[in-house]
């Protein structure tokens, strides 16, 4: 630091669960680079219980999204770090706090934003580690693992079926999730269905078609800390490309993650971790469409069951 009154490292990542977890290696790189500074993460308040598991963050600054960053200075932050996006909005949110040093990608609409070019076709973990590397800070892309959460699992050693996804192109059909759940339950596994409060109807649909009891539906009944404990202690997680898959990677839990329309090369688990199986139909499509991606629909329930059995065998 330069010796001015500026203090702290302000990091912007005001997104969701998966977005936070792929940034863990970068957060740890920043912790190592600034050991004497207070690291403040600007992220949604709802992620607080997960942020507490990351051994690199000193403080969560509740930030719902772009345009809501409210740094409580003075003084300004010594370093502002844009782990949110390519800019210009995210970069301008940070520059408004007047950091002494700015770590971001270069953007033509933001004067003085020195940094690497944004590369769209890049794994998200590598993107943020590469950003730090350009600015002279080391980060290990493989450093994704989190410690197990302190609380007990609501369903120890269960198979977790998580059928929801944020946008229609990533939503594999409920009846196929039900076929997988039914088969795994018939093989003797305890199966639970998870999701957000808004996904309870979907979860009950999957459970009903699978012949599971209503008690197996945990959607809308678990806080984030309980979901973390559930996935950390699960036998297997089966889900679309969503936060549940990233939690499985973080806790080393075997998983089968269904990708489409975005390939696993962009958001998938590390290929060297054989307990995680990424399935992809080979079709890159519109991630903001109104229908399930055609490539995602090429993945059959048989494909998922075969992958699930391999993943469970790996755990044994």
C-alpha cells in the first residue's frame, strides 16, 4: 500500500451461489496477496452463510446487484477488485468508491481501466485467476474446496435431486428427473428433492412421479446453511448447471451435472476430479431462451442413471 488513508480490499461479486464458488480461488489469491488488509466482499446478503465458509473473506458488504454498491467509507478502499463482469457497469460501481488501485478487465467505456481483454469462451474459474495473474497476483484455479459446514445434514448420505434451474434453457424435464429418482430409490438409496421456495411445486412434481413421499421434498424447507450441510454429507447430487452442482464440487461430493446450452468447459467441475460427471449434449445454444435447450434434451434418463451409478461407485 502507498501509505495513504485508503484501506481495505473491496471485491465486487454481486451474483449467485455458483458465481461465488467459482471465484473462491481468486478470493484466496487476493487473501494471500494482501495479508494485512481487510477483505470486503460485495455480494448478496443471502449468501452470508456460504461466505462464512470461505477462509479468505473478512466481511460481507450486502450488495444486491449492480448499482447498489455502498462502500461505507471514508476512507476509500485501497484496492477495488472487479470479479463481477466485463464492465462497464461493474467497473463504474467500483470506481465510484475511489479505490487507490483498480483490478479489472479493460473496457473501452471506462477511462483508465487497465487490464486483460475479456475472453468470452473461457472457464469462469480461469477467467478470474487469469485477471489476477495479469495484475501480478497468483491464484490456483484448483483451489475450489471448502470445509464442511458446522451443522448436521437434514438427510445424511442421501441422493440429492435438484431439478430446478434459473432459466428455461437449463431445465431438464421433471419427468426425467423423476425417472432417475425412482430408479435410485429402487436401488436402495434415500432420495430427497431440493430447490428454492419458488421451486416447491416442481420438487413435489418430481417426487410424486418418482413415487417418493412428501417428506422427501426439502425444497423451500432448507436455509442455505442446511443446504450446504445436506450436499456436503450427500451420497450423490444430480442437478442441472446450477448452484447445487458448484456446492458438490466445493464439498467434494459425487455429482452428475447436466449441461446445456452452456458447455461444461465454461462452468463445469474440474475434469481431473473423477467423482464429478459433467453430461453435455454437444449443443451450444441461447442461455436466455424460453425453452429447454435441444442439446440438454439429448441427455436421456438412462445417460444420467449410468453416470449416477459410476459416481456412487466412486464414493464407495
